[in-house]
């Protein structure tokens, strides 16, 4: 090392404790960390590519292999399938919140964040926001894939976009749950294996791929009203009409149920995740 | 002189399968503009002390102040005054060097224009300009540590915490980093450095506290610590272990502490080297013992640690030899070899 190191003389950050400035820094720090998390996604494009390969394979598998054997009544199976695929895809996408946080903890970068004069909530907000943006991207890809294999939304663009919005909100709420998983896992590999047993049953014991009526009766209640199914049915109603759910319920019924779950999950899991972040040493 | 860091009777207990008393009543003070070394083996509480001082961890008992600000009550203010570089090089793998520095600058709430210039300045100071726009995956271990240190300096902190800054680095990178730290201190920054390398503490720190099992077992300048021990170490090598034991008995009265018999090597700390050497040679001659080597040397901090704790600066985990200095590794091996050959007590003051 030959260059002289100039000694620090003045300290940086001016600090005012006003609520308005706190809110401003929370937004600014969240954006900084969201950008950092999204940059990481673009630096490892393989990860993003392969995270879309799996849902695409599911689309092809169910559309062309299993679909013919599944009776969805008046609705073409491809129209029944895609809303289910959307929810499955974003739910699996939310798992990346747990993996990302566990990795940051493991690598010690969160230690650095904790010693910086930044907003306390920005680490979790930046992570969940980045995963939301990532999910937007994945949903766009899945929409294109859906259209290519014959998916035809019937309720108009506004209604379709409302469905997409509902799914993304639901996925955002799930991200807060997976934040807790990530903050509790000893490392990122464990965070991943801890997350999948939670997502898997909710994805498959649901209305995602087959009509619930074909399941054993003791399973039907859970399979119809668990949060994944409720969101799938809401999305299905908004995209291809309420008749497609085969439940006789209205679009409003499912949308309200889905929003209620989303808000409920946020109310329960945001404070829990923040507490977990604070106490995790 | 003003006090930059003040630590008052800190206690921290980690509850788990096994309760660990990481800090057990630690107190010390660091003068502004000096380097303070916290020296101790793995598990002695060094990192816990740094984590409390950098507001990452709340202490169970006691208090600490950085530039007069309580680290618990005024945590936010403290965070804006300090920089932290850790042993794990907490930088983002997926970003470039420049992006890492800019991120830390923004999170320090510094203006964008300042952050951009500061990043250029720091990359230059740490010889990373060329690598500045490459992702960190392509960096060597030494480059990562330099970037980690640079990141700690973005906001020009007046107090800098370095937690084992050179652990795991090769000798060349370690030397580079030492030079950087010395230059920083020359400019007036207060540095608290933790290390398990005695050589590092000796070279960088003007004042030291030796930690063992969460307690400060000695504090002072490295000179005063050495002076307490005795000014010089007399090291006598002998042809056989039996000769060594006899030599130990002969040399016991020479210094403030008893002689240490370590295999065929006998060490005794003495106040007046040449005089003691003459006495030692005469006594050995009278006993008919002929040494193979005979040396007078400065006591190392390793000697200090041994005389203070009765055990060496070894980590508690036996597999972490990589973290020991070459000297420690040699000693450890020597000791282990001997213990195999000889069931009787060795290595401790008899």
C-alpha cells in the first residue's frame, strides 16, 4: 500500500429525530436496499431464469399431460389452470425472502447494517419490496407463457390486472411470513428446506390444479377455504368469470376473502418479523 | 487527553444449551486518537464487547459510552459517529466495490454527490481503483478486507472498531492492512482493535486490555505489561528433557516468576538480562549442565498471557489452528508432541 490514507476528520450523518425525517429516511433506506437486492438478482441471471423454468414446466405438464384427465366443467382446463399457476409461482417466489435474509445474516452484512445510522425497518422492507418486484417480473413471464399455451382471460383487462394485483399483494404478505422463517434459520440452505414443506401442501391441497370436488370430502373444506385456494378462486373469478370456480360463489365473495387473508397475514406477521429481527443476535 | 470510549462493568450472558458468560464485568477506557487493543483467545469476549460498543447488542448490565454518548440510550447518534470493520468482511458479494461503498454511504444518509466522490477517494486509497467496478466475487481475501475497511470509513467516523481485521489473511495482506491502519491513526482516528495475534497488538496498539473468559485480566501499555513480567526472557535449550528439568530448578530464583520448562527448552523472565545470564551460566556450570542454545530476548505478549492466565493464548476449539499465529502454532505443536512423549506435567509453571 503506497497511497496515503487521509484521516477522517468530520463525522457524516446529520441526525434529526423528527417523525417526518424518520419516515423520509425509512423510504430512502428501503429504496437503497431494494435496489441492492434487485442488483443481486440481475448479477445472477441464472437464478431468475431457473426460478421461471419450474413454473413453465408445471404449465406444460398440467396443460398437455394431466389436463386432459381433469374435468373442469364448462371452463377450458387451461383457463382453470393459469390462475392456480400464478398463485403457486408467486408463493414459491416469496420463499426467496427467507433465503435472502438467512444469507444476509449468515454473511454478516446485517451486522454492518445494524451498526449504521439507517432506519431499523429498512432491511426487512427492502427485502420484501425487492421480492415483490421480482414477483411482478415473474408474473409477466407467466402471463406470456399462459397466452402462448391458449389461456384466454374473458373478463377484460381491468379485471385481469385486478387479479394480478390481488396475487401480488397476497405474495407480499407471504414474504413477511417467510421473513420470519429466514430470520430463524441457521443458514440459507436450511431456510430453503424449512420453507418448502410449508408452501407445498398449501399449493397442492388447494383449488390450484384440480376442482376441489374431486377430493375426499374430509379434505374439501380445507382445500376450498385455505388462503391459497381463496386467492386462486378470487383470481380465477376476476380473470375467467365466477362460474370457473365451480363453487357458485360470487367474485366479490372470493376477493373479500382473499383481501381479508392478505391483511390478516400482514397484521400478524409484520410485527412478528420485526420483533424477530430485533432479537436475533 | 479526552476519553473516546468508556466501558463500565459490562456484562452479557448468552443463554442457550450452555450458558456463556461472554462479558463478565468488563471495564476500560480508550483515549482519543489512540489505538486500543483488546487481546484474547477465541471465546474470550472480544467480539461481544465490540458488538455492544457498536450498538448491535444490548448489554445485560453495565454501560458504555462512545464520545460521551451512551450506546443504548443514544444508539442512533453513536451509529453516526462510528465505523465497524469485522472479521467476516461484511461486504456484498453481488455488488462491485464501488457499489458497496456507495450503498454504505447512502445508508449513512450522506448526500449522493459526496458519496460518489468519497467512493473514488477510498478506492484509490485502498488500491482498489482498478477492481472498483468488478463484482466482489473476483476479489482476493486481502482485497475484500481492504474494501470492508474502506466501507467502515465512508462517513469519516471519528471512532473506528476493527474486529480481528487480519484474521485469516496471508502475511503480505496483513502487513498491507497494518500500514493502512497505522496511517489512519496518524490522522487522529481513535481505533479499538480486537486481535488474537500478539504481534498485531504489539505493533498497532499503544494500550492493551487482555481478555480471558469475559474478564479483563490485565490492562496497560504493552511496555508496562512486559515490564511487569520482567524485562528480558532468558531462553536456554538443553540436550535432554532431564537436563531441562534440572536447569528449571537451578534458574527458578533468577526472576520475578518461576522458570518455565517446556520440553528441552527452559524460559525464565528476568529484570537484568546480562547479569542474569552470567549468574545462570555460572550456576549451570557448577551443576555440570551444558546448554545447546542460550538466548536473551524481549518478552512477547504471548509470555504475558501465559504468566497472567497460566494457559496459552489458544482457542478453545482445537480445530482452529488456522487462527493462531505461526509462533503459537509452533508452540502448540511442540507442547502436543511433548505431552504425547511425556505423561508428566509440562508447559505450565511448575
